[in-house]
């Protein structure tokens, strides 16, 4: 006797079962099963994963589905049914059933028997013994009779299992005989092991949002609905006289035979209006498009024509004509709708066909890009053209594709969110009814970083180990959390992917509702591609939205502006990269890459491309060498002299994958297709393939005149660095987009910063953008009641905050303000505003944020007067609103005169409601002092330099060092240009700790350092209270001009002698005119005001280079 489990849940019955499919198949194999069904609730999410795992393990997979079905629309009886696919048609019906259930408007209302009846051919229908039909005491027989008529050929089976009592089994046996319904064993499998009951209960509690009363007691219970060994199941059925029912499971398994069809994507046929073949239409479009493109310097039209003919030939022979037409059609729609698209993405930028079709804006001949890196005739693989679209206009493109190809042929792609470490600890803590404080302690003890598992945490975090050692409940919590970690928690929509199909999608994959009226596949992206669907990625990019909105503002003033015609040698844009002022610029925003830009000093577009390619884990190792070689400080060497043409542009360093391909082609005679295979083999470290490639490379190189020694050296060189190489096509395309953004930032800063601020949701980044905008000469104003809109607005060259950016101002209130202003004109003052807005908005707590943020400035009263009068204005309006002569001045509440708030109060309120100091910053009052101290603005800090800054402390955090248990501090400080983290080590902390308070203005001196992942930091060696320094500051300073001829060791030695001999209290500033560098010397080297000191200085530097400067007072 044998047995096959036919009623099995996996973790894809979301939050219902802790069983991973891989574990299910492995355990089933270990416990003696030859076949196994998967019957998740309502969905087929795990079907393909189950199929592949079962096939690999040598177990026969049976596709199933569990549904709750209503007898009819009026009868309240709900039936639990299990459906199993007998064959391919049955599998199609399973997909149709699941699609029907998952695309219902109200998924809580079950399908009816009548609705599912047309889809039941080629399915086994099992009525499990736990089905609610058996709890209908009136007449279960009549219901079962109706169900018996659903299938054909003995397809309807009555479930039974050995855990029922004798009375239940006897009843089922009688029903089976009476209704001619065969009995089949259906021992339900909800989890793998008896002690997994607790994990299952916790998971279900997470789903239901409930708590377990006593987790410790629950944890000790063992369940029955687990995967018993086959021998145990057979023995149990035999003991209950159910041997035939057990054997029936094997008969069912034998009759269930489904083989999934994996295949290359089947492309939808693109229908063109010309009525010609796709090959002809594509060629025609390319020829027309190429005529509109200019020939790059040093290239000929013949080269373009030959390259185009070659690409079109490869595309046609590989069967991808329709693919390129589909992508062209989408991009053509975007261009017609004036939707900004990026210059290109990925290796597609290496295709001239894509350039001719305006899919990309990168000329592959100009930038020496390789088509074979994108589409290799020697590597049969689907081309992959990802399309970047502004995130605020992506829906327009999706709706166009949906409309063009039809509802049944376009779908979004599902993706699953899993129970990651912190999430699962949070969820299980709630089920355990753990106090929030304890839950946070556990979460804080987990290491930071992506993909950190609880296993990692237990190995790495002593803090977590200590918590578990002291608390058994914590240990139990983490134990069950580890069991649940990684399970799917919910589904969502893939951020970019959609699928297109020539045939209705439900014939290939099960579906469910997506968003915006689109369907969504029940299978994830890799699976839908494996089943032959065309996946396309439409990525919504915030940076493109910024560009799109910037261009719209520019074209209001200059309709003819064309971003594609900008000069990629524009000096001002290059200067922006050289200065590292690339905040807000795609791919170049981080402090790390800005540091690289400053050090490398890019002088052309190619340098920017190289930085983009190099600034990644691995390739970063080459940045110091690249920088030194570019500056002439390191010798440039080539593996062989003939390779200079390929490696010369990158100073002898292998930066791009295409260089690997070119080296193999030039040196060893590889075709570019073969060279691409070499590149792939190297990147994936396939040893066997690599050895074959090595032999071929060396043989080819020796045939081309290279010695075997040189050939070996070059192969070792490219093998060592190939894994670091970056896709040049992608680097060029994305660097073009970065350069375009930088061009807009330099030449149209007001429009650029308006768009940038509108796209920003992070308040800290918004602060930096405001400071950055001011540095670029852009005036940023608070909201104005008669100018501002909901979002940031550019008006008469000024960027105005939007009302929605004000903390405490509701969206519907904003809508009411804008509607009233639109209908009845501008507001004349605060009283007029309160009078005109609806009564529900006449509340002090709603209007105060507008006043504090400056919305009513320049309307006759200062902020202090308006805040003081506001309660009286509101009550007065409420009192007299019904009078006919309400406008009579004698009835209106007077606004008393009073002094404006102090500057610091005003700025503090601005910061509270807008998140930024806008009309100033507390440190700006010390501008003159900053000049005297030669203080640096935060935005101008650069690594490996000494700096003095004046900052307002936002946050002070003290900790104890691990080794010596000494106190130190981390301080966050701001000025009008940005924020910086300041580290105060124990020695300095002991010396200056009385200065370390929040909301205090300090002068900080120290060294600027760059730390990966944390950006620029200032390591403090001195902290001073700015007020004290202001009171005590000198009224003079010595300015010593150091000409290049004087910048010698001897001169500096003589100056140091003078500093020692005439030491005093007057600051000394060294000025180097050659590079406009100024250095304020420390107090140890300050001087007296004496003729002897001046005479000594003049003797060394000359009369014209020594000045005793009078300093202006600044209070």
C-alpha cells in the first residue's frame, strides 16, 4: 500500500503556513513519498517553484488549488473544495479558477458552484472531511448529490482521513456508497513537523492581527496536520480500515500528469499601418531616423550605414524585429506626449538601431560602443531594453500599452515582500504582546545593513546575546522569528516590469487584479519570462521627473530650448563637476563620488563617464591610480604597446567591459561575439569555460605576432580586472543624463531647484537643496498667500515654498485656500483671509503655521502682531459675521502694534513649520566673525583638510568608548548651506564638554575626513562658544601675502622664528594669491602689534606683502 499527500499548503498561502516549498519537497522525499500535491488557498503563486523543486528531487508534482465555494448566491452554505489538475487542460482550468477568484471585485464573496462549473473538466474535485458541508446537519446528502454532478468520470471524491473518529468514518463510508463517491485519503498538511504548530499559530496571528494569550504554553503543543512519514500514514489508514482510501491517493496521483512548457519569449506581432513585414518596417524606420542624426566627428556616413545593416541583419536573424518595433512604439508615444526620457540605459546604448529609432540618444559610433555587448549572435538571448520614464508620468505610458495591446494581453508583475529580520521580530513581538520598549530593544540589538539575517545577528551582536541570556521569552520569540524569517508576508507590484503576450495571458499564467485597472501575474518576473512571456521594464525615475518639470519651466520662457543640443564640453558644467557641486545630480549625489570628482578634476565628458564606471565596489580600488595617472603623478603602463589605443583613454586601466572585448578582438583575433562570451565567462568565473578561452586566446595572440609570454600576461591582466569592468554603454548613457541635469543646474538654477525641491520628500535633503540653491544665486522664499501654490513654485525668478510643505497645514485646507483665491481674487490681509475662508478653517491652530512660515509677510503687519491678534480676529469674525454692515471698520477687531519677534525666535518658528531656516540662519549674524576666522561653509568642506566652521548644534549624542569606557560625543551641526556630523573624541570631550548643548552656536576647528557610507565628518580639536569669541575677538589681524617665489621652506622657517619672537594676540592670516588660498594660523603663531614685528616681516616678505588690517565690529 502506498500514499500521496493531496491536501498540502505552503507559505504561498500567505501567512497561513510556515512551509517553504524547498523544505516541503526535501522532507517529502526523506519521508518516502513519490508524488506530492500543492494546494494553496485561492492562488498558484508557488506552482512553478514547486514543479521545479519536485522534478529536481525526483518527486512527481501534482498541481492543485483550494477554494471556498458557495452553493449558490442565496444559500449561505460555503464549501471547502480541493481541485487537482489531471492534465494540461486541467492545469489551464486551475489557472482560470484562480484568476476568476482573484479578479473578483469582492474577494470575500466566494465563487458559486454555477460560476465554476464550466471550468471543472479534467480536474479532480475533492470534498475534504473538514469541509463545512458536513456541518450542515439538515441534509448533507442533497448537497453532496449536487456536488457529485459537477465532475465526470468519477472525478468527484469524498475525502477521509485516519484522524477522524469511528462515527465520522462510518458516516463518510455510507455517504460514499449511497452517492457513488469514491473515498480518498486527504490528511491535510499545514506544516512540516508536529512542533511547527506553534510557528503556524504565530504566523496566523500575525495575519489576523491578534495576540496569543500565553506563547510559552502554546510553544509546547504539538500539532497533527504535519507531513507524517509515508509508513506512518499507511499504518494509520490501515488501522482505521481505510486502506482503499489511501490507495486511491496513488490512483489519483497516477492520473495527474502535467508538464510545464518553458520556452523563449514569444513576441507579440507588431501590426504596422504600412501592411509590410516587420523586417521591412523596422528597416524603413531606421533609415528615416538615421537621416535625422548628425555624423560624429571623425566618422563617415558609410560607417553608419554599414553598422546599421549589420545590426538589422543580426536582429532579423535572431527574430527580434517585432521587439524593437514594440519598444520604438512606446518611446514614440512618450516623445509625442513630450514625456522626457533618458538618453538610454544598459547595453542598449551600444545599438545604432536603438539610436536611429530614438529609443536612445547615445551615438554608439561616437562613443565607441559595441553592439555585441547588447545583442550577441553567438549568444541566443533576449535583448533587454529598459525604459526610464519620469515617475510622475509612468502611468501614462502604462495606460497607452494597456490600450494598444488589450486588457487580456498586458499585465503587471507580482513581487513578494518577505518577513525580513526586523519585520519578523516586530510582528512576532506584537503577537507575544511584548511591550513596545522591549520590542525596540530587540530591534536595536540587530546589526544594521541590508540582508542581515537573525542568524547573522546571533553571531555578531553581543547586545542581542545578552538580551536572550536574561529573558526566556525573548529566546522563544527569536527562535520562532527565525522559523518565519524569509517567508512571504505580502505581495506587491513589481516597480518596473510588465508582461506582453501574443495570446491571452490567462492561457499562460494565473492572474489577479493589479493597480489602475491592469491585471497582475501570480508568478514573479523570472517565472513569467521562463514561461515565454515578454517582460519589459518601464522604470519610473524621480530624476527624470525633475528634468521634465525643469524643462517645462524653461520652455515657458524659451520654447525653442532643446536639451539634446547642449554642448557636452560646456565649461560651466564641467566646472560644476570639478568642484563636486553635484548635489541633486543623477548618479553623482553622494558625498563619496563628489569627493572623487574634486580629486580627479574631470576636464571632459569622458572623465565623467569613467568616474561613473569606477565609483562602484571593486572598481573603486582603481580610482587613486586613475586620478594619479591623469594628473601625471603615476606612470602609465600597458600590458603590450599595441593595446595603448584601447587602454589609453583610461590611462592604462581596464575600466569597461567593452575594453575586455576589444583586447580579445585586437590581440587574439576573437570576433566581438566570441569576445563577449569571454567577458561573460570571466565575470561569472566559469573555470572550465575560462580554460578553453585561455587556450584559444593564447593561440590567437601568438598567431597575431605576440609572444606566448605576453599573451599569458595579458590574459592574466584581463582575468584579474574583468570582474571590475563596468558596462561602458550604460556608463555613457547615464553620464549623459547626469551631464544634462548638471547643465540645467548651472544654466537654469531657479527652474532646476524648483523641480528638485518638489521631488524631495526627505526634510534633511530639502534643507541641503535650499542651501545649495542659495549658493547658486537662487532666492528661496517662504510661502506667500497670494503667490504660492500647493507645491514649490517659480515666480519672477524666486522659488516660493508651497503650502503643502508647511507642517500642520492640511491638503484640504490648501485646496480651500487656492479655490477661494482663484474664484474671488487675492487676499488683502490676514483679516480678509480669515473672513473669506470657510468657517471650518477659521481655527487658530490651522492659521498660525501660515503666519509663522511667512505667508502673510509684507501685508501691513509683522508676524508678532498677527500671532497676537489672531484669536481676537477669529472670535470677532464669528461674532459679527452675520451683520449686514460687517465691513464697517468700527465692527472690526483692531490689530495692535508690537515689536517683531527676535530673529532667533522667528527663525526657530520657520524651521519648526518649514523644516528649514529660510529668511536667514542663526549663524549668519556672525558673518563678519566668520570672515575674520577664515571659516568655511559646510557646503565647501572637502576631505583631508583643516577647517574652521560656525554651526548651530542640532543634536548631541554622548557615548562611552568600548575599550576604555571614556565619554565622547557625536554632534550634528548646521549652517545656512547644510549639515555636518562632528566627532568629539574623549580628550577633546573632557576639555570642551561644557560647550556641547543642543541649539547652541559653536566655532569648531578640526580635520575634515571622508568615511564610506557616512560621508564627510569633522573631527574636532577645538570647540568655542561663538558669543564669547565675538566679545573677545581682536580688532586687527596681520595679513601676510605669500607669493609663489616666497613659498619656500626657508621663508616659512624664518616666519616661524618671527612668530616665536613676537608672539602676541593678533591673528595671522596667510594669503596665497596663486590659488586664492587663505590659512588662519593657530593662536600659537599670532603676533604682537609692534613696529619691530612689522620690520621683521617686511625683511622676509617685502613691504607690499605685509598688512596690519583693521577689522570691522559685528554685533
